[in-house]
C-alpha cells in the first residue's frame, strides 16, 4: 500500500515559489529536507506549508517549529491511581498531627 498523500516535493516547491516569491527556493528545499529527515510525515509537512504560505509573516524555518515532539506522543498517560496517590499525599502533608 502506498503512502497517502503521496510525497510531491517538486510540486510543493513550485507552489511555494509561485505563492511566496519572497522566500528563497533553496531555503525552502533545505527546510523541507530537514523536516522529512527529522520524521515529519508528508501529510503534516503539506498542511504546515499551506498554513505558512497563507501567513504573510511566516518564513520557511517556521516549518521546523511545527515538528511534533515525539516523546509527548509516545508516553502513556498516567493511570487514575496516580491522581489518588497524589491526593492522598497532599492530604497527609496538610494534616497536622496533635500528639
């Protein structure tokens, strides 16, 4: 099975050149390569580039700022017992003993 959407780097470079002549095509090419090397999916790159093209203040390196932090997506959320243990620890710390 093929990746959908299929990578189309030359077409994306042509689109950025047509829509954003103020951007250096070499810089866009480098940033796209770096984003793909660092694990951004083609779909994510495509969406972020489209958003950057529409933003008059955006620059090509802003694409790299949109990278997902993989460690955030690989962590499992804490179980409900974690909250209960934390609440019990807080109650114990706030309780004053009158011995």
